[in-house]
């Protein structure tokens, strides 16, 4: 089973940009779909984006409004999430996840491997 480690979180000012990374090991990253979720204090885990194994299909949460971009590099076994025009409400722990299926879904249940998360804090 693939193992995932997120990185790239930190403290960023409102309006800035940030790129999160999800580094995979212990499996074939290119054979899995990948998703990003986030969870703010007191809130439920929220779907952000997902990408197919080859990278040719993408799905975004309704709140994204063009500010989020998901991508992947299967040679390096790294997934990415770029966040532009950061807002205070983007403050959350961001998790990457992988799964064996082909359907891109906002349902956490289809992802069987999760990273431990990286904190993004947006200051105003």
C-alpha cells in the first residue's frame, strides 16, 4: 500500500499563494487516484480536489472557484495542490489521499490511504 506524506504548509498572508506537495512511497503512485481534503477546527473534513492516475481527469470542490489547481508527477511520485488568492477561511489541515479506483469522488470512503496532513494558516 502506498504511503503519503504532505509538505509545504505554513503561515501565509491573505492574497498569497501556496503549493502543497504529497510525496508517495511504498507503492506505485501512478496506479492510484489522488485527492486533497481539508479540515478546519470544529468543521468536518471537506473535499478539495481529485485527479486520475494518469492526470488526464480532474475534479474540484464547489467552493474552489478557480483558486485551486491539482496536479501530479508520476515519475517523481509527487502530487501537488496549488492554492491562489488565499483567504482566511482556507486555514485548515490539508490531507492528501490515494485510492485504487478510477472514479474521482468527493467521498472520503473511496480513498484507502491518507497522509497525516499539513497545516495551512492564512493570516490577515
